[in-house]
C-alpha cells in the first residue's frame, strides 16, 4: 500500500510536469486529468474521502470539462504536441531542477512514509473532512463568504479582461 | 472602465487588504493576498494597450508565484510546529521561504525586475495603488513575523535594494519608472530596520506612502509622464510645480523636510544596535537617488526651454484646485518638527 501511494506521488509529479512543459492546451489537459485523478487517490489514502470526491466532481467534472469546451473554440492551427523538441526540452529541464532542489535543500527528511493523521478524536463522531465541511457552514462562515467572494471575483475579473475584445482572449490588441 | 467592474475591483481591493492585515491565520492572510492580486488585474489592464496587458500579466505571474511560496512556507511551518499562527513562524525553512516570498511581493532586489515595467504599463492612479496600497499587506506580514527572520539576509536585501533603486533610477526619463525605483530604494530602508525596530518600518512606510501619494497626485494633475513634459508644465501650474520640487526633495530625504524623519530615526537605531557600517552604506547609497530627485526638481521649476526668461504663465487655465493634493503636499513638506509625536504614534 505504501509503495502504491509513492507510485501515486510519482504520477502526480509526472502529470504536473506534463502541464508545465508547455504543449498546446489540448495535450496539456491530459496532464491535468492525470494529476487530479492521482491527487484524489492520494487524498483517499490520507482518509479524507469526501474531499477527494468533491475534488473529482467539481474539478474534473466541472472545471476541466468547461476548460476543454472553451479551448476547443479558440483553435490553434499547428498545436505543439508531445514529440516537439521544445516540449521535451522543458521536461528534461524541470526534472533537472527538481533533482538539484531536492539534493541541495536536503528535503529528504520530508520524505517520511506513513503519515499519521488523526481521523476522529474526542467529541468528533464523524470523520475529519465531513465535520470540517460542516464547520465551514457554522463557525467558519466568515471564511466561506470570503472564499465564495474570491471565486466570484475571478469570474468578474476574467469577464472584465476579455470584455469587448474579439475571440475572447487576453490579447495585446 | 465599466463602473460596475470598477466598483467590484475597488471593493475587493479594500476587502483583501483588510483581510490580510487583520488575520492571525496564514490561510486567511494568503486569501487576502490572492484577492488583492485578482482585483487589481483589470485595473492595470483597463486601457487595453499592449503595454498594459503585458504589465498585467507580469504582475499576475510574479504575485502568484509569491503567494504560492507564502502558502508553502505556512504549510511547512504547520507541518513541523503544528500551528498556523503568523507570529509563531519557528521553522527556519519557512522563515527563508517567507522572506523570499515577501521580497517578490514587494519588489525588493533581486526580485525587483517586474516593478518598473508594471508601473510603466499602468495609469498614474493605478501606479499609485500599486506603490502604496498593494505594499501594505506584505509589510504587515513581515512586521508580524519579524522576530524569526534572518538578519543577515534582510540586511543584504536592504542594502542591495537601496543600491539598485538608486543606480537604475539614474537613467530613467519616464516619471513612473523614476517613482518605481524610488519605491525600491525606500523599501530597502524599510527592510534594513525591521529586525531591530519594526515600528520604524511602519513609520517609514506611512511617511513614504504620504510623500509618494503627493507625487503621484501632482503628476496626475498636470499629466506629466516624462521629463520633457515636465519642462513645460510650469506655465500651467506654477504653484504645483513649486510644491512638487519640495515634495521631491522630501522624498530624497533632505532635512528640514518630512522625508528626513524616517532616515534619521533608522540611522539612529542602526547605530545604537552596532550596525554602523550598514547605516553608513545605506546612507551613501541614497545619494544616488538624490541625483535623480534633484534632476526632477530642477526640471519642474528651473528649466525654461525654449522660451525667453520673461515668458509668462498661461493666462487661461482650466485646472480646478485639488484639495487632497494640497493637504498631502503640505504634510509631506512640513512634518519634521512633529517627530516626537509621530514616533509615539507608531
């Protein structure tokens, strides 16, 4: 089980690398899907299955689908695919940077396996993530309003940035 | 700009700044910073000029990187100490990450490259917001966690900011870029003293905001974007140019003007703490800034091209008098005698 979780971690990094190596969005979204699916598996391993489900539904089923539809409207005549030399170069470069960072930062102490989490203790009769979501609506309502406003603000900002411009993208005239 | 969008952006700016400044938990501080970043993006890009769009994207990328680093710093601290209090930042890695993240957010050297270009791409009023309001939450976070940070690193950032701010400002002809480099060197002064007396950092920031608001408002009023426009602006508003000269000398830190107060108190505190070489270095480096402030002051009052010396002020002017500029310029020139009172306020 431990090795499966480590494998999920490696897949997460590969997915992030796939997004960051700058192919065209049609191919980069594959990396996003892989990274988020594997991230959900990671969360299940930590015990917070509700959060994992929420991430799967909202992120994959909502955001990513909307992203794919809107990207398909802004078509690229010659998209950069996986075999392009620029994409391969980015991939190798990121792997090198991560290796140097890990060695120099001496981050090996953070590579402990078997993270201990406390699921339910004391008066908490439900699991940590469920009770957390419930508290989000009761004593954490200020943070709920702030987070909700932040998300709504993103919508308004994006609409304002592309208002009145042709093809709906943030272009320089 | 669309009034509804402007209202949403402005209110979100106020909300984000208040959230970060009043928070004790790292997550809430990070949320406020992100809301600030998002809300000012349409304000930077509102003219939809290619330069403004580029400035907005540069601002967004650098500030998002810094916010991610703040999140990582708080997460590693929570992992090793188990708590999320901003004042209890005990893990050394977290302190290092936070210092670098705040340096990116503020525009300290060596992360200053975005700041002049973003200021040049935005309008004068947005540049004012970027220099004063958007610097307030990061300075608050630094103030709250200042006791755990690395003094050598902060002193290095401070001296190099004063150096680069003064040196790179020398070649500029655009007023927004000059004010950007002035901001970088003033931030260097603020960071130099934060370990020893954080209240002096707040005092320096408040007085710097006062003086730079005066400058930005005066420049907006006469629509001066570059030095060559400054040469001929005296015919339209001679009084404003005269007060602008004094405000510039105040920014440079010359006694008996207000701008001398923070420099004086910082040098005094640094000397008391035994950091005399630091105090000497940073004072000498602000001489570089003095040169371009003097050049701006000279251009605003003394140069008279291509007219003859008995050329008169334009007899027809449509500039309404501006009360905030008047009040702020008075304050930014004459606050030095009230140093004892102001020191007790911070």
